[in-house]
C-alpha cells in the first residue's frame, strides 16, 4: 500500500477554483487536492495511459470524471 503524505490537505471545489484562478494552484494541484480518491485515480489514470502528470492531462482527467458523472446521471445512478 502506498504511503500517505502526512497532513495532505484537501479543499472544497470553490477554494480550489479560486486558487487556480489566482495562479496559486495548477490543474494538477486542483486534482490532487480535490480528494484522496481523485489523487489516487489521477495517478493511475496517467500511469495506465503512459501520460505525465501535467496540466493538460489533469484537465483530461477532470473531463473524464465529468463524463462518468454525466453517464451515471443518464442511467439514474447519480
């Protein structure tokens, strides 16, 4: 099991958006500070696709998550 970073902080979405807009966080920071689930899943998402953890791929991951949510809503699962 991977070791957890001590005191790794997660933020509400509104705070993350503000930090990105102010240039204090990158999109990678947004994803990894959104939740433990997102942080782990984004790492796997990149590894499985041979992708680097960069802003472009963080945005691709966010789009991927939005698509999953939209599909679940269409099937009455969310």
